[in-house]
């Protein structure tokens, strides 16, 4: 998640230009979600998803989770530092494809062993993330105070994943519940930044940042519904 100081609110053109920026951001968010869906459909319809899933199953599942977190961190880092719009588009496209690939094993298991959970996870994630974004817009509350919580929460989550990979213990239901809460806080934080602080020439990276938080929520909602099967 990006870090912008509170005195940077509406740095350029005021309310009208901010509204244009917010509209562009959500348009690109929807485009990223549709791109993710299209990549997944292509992988599953072509049969590549099964091959990718079987290849990834040869690795420790905790390493897959770690790759998910690392990819999210790289996306956030790009959102923080990139000022070039073409570079933002490139990073966003690479990130969407990377997320689609990382999701393949989980979606493959859900489709094979827990039919119906994908649709349920999509609905819950849409309602949860959408509701949190509405709260941020309706209240106009500054959620920048969540930054420290998210930083420490992310570090603890990574430590837990590394510990699970090294010592062989499973991250159970409560970890998934905690990570859903973490993702919800990230959605609030990201939306607050988009409303108040995000530079208006970075609507692509802003969309990528929010996409990352929603993807994180979807991942752990799906794992929770699957009963944390590995």
C-alpha cells in the first residue's frame, strides 16, 4: 500500500479532477478483474491449468502462499514508485497475469474437490470489498492510520508462512479469517488513499493497488470456504 501524507489531499485540480481520477481508477480496476477472469478461463479451457496446477503441487504449499504475498508486495512497490503511465500499464498487466497463474492451483482444487465454492467466494469477496469501498466513500474517513497495522500484519503473516514451510505446520482456519480481516483493512486503506491522497496521474497504479487487496481477500475467502484443504 502506498504512503502519502495527509496534507497532499487533492494536490492538483480540486473536486472535479478528483472525481475523474476516481472514475478512471475504478474503470481500470474492473478492467484488471476482467483480465484476470479471461486469463483463468483461457488456462482452464485450454487444459493448461491442470498442467500448471500439477507443477505447482510439487512445491510446498506455503511457498505458493509466499509467492502470492511477494507478488503483492512487488505490485505495491511499483504503485509507490512508478510515475510513468506506460510503465504502470505494463506492471499492471504483468501483475494480473502473475496473479492468475498463482491462483491456478487453488482454483483447480476448488473446482475438483469443492464445487460451488468459487462462485460463493466471488460473491462474498464482491460484497465484502464493495461494502468496504462504499463505507470509505460514504464516511470520507481518513484510514491512513491503518498503514502501520498493515505493515506489521504483513510481516507477521510472512513469518507465519515461512515458519509453516520450515517446520511443516498448517495455517488453519483462524489464519484465513485473520488474513480476510487484513485484506479488508487493506481495501479500506487503499480506497481512502484513492479518495484523498493518491496522485491524479497514477490511476493505473492506484487500480493495481486496490486489485491486489481484493485478490488477497478472494484468495483467503476461497481457502476458508474450502476448509483450508492443501
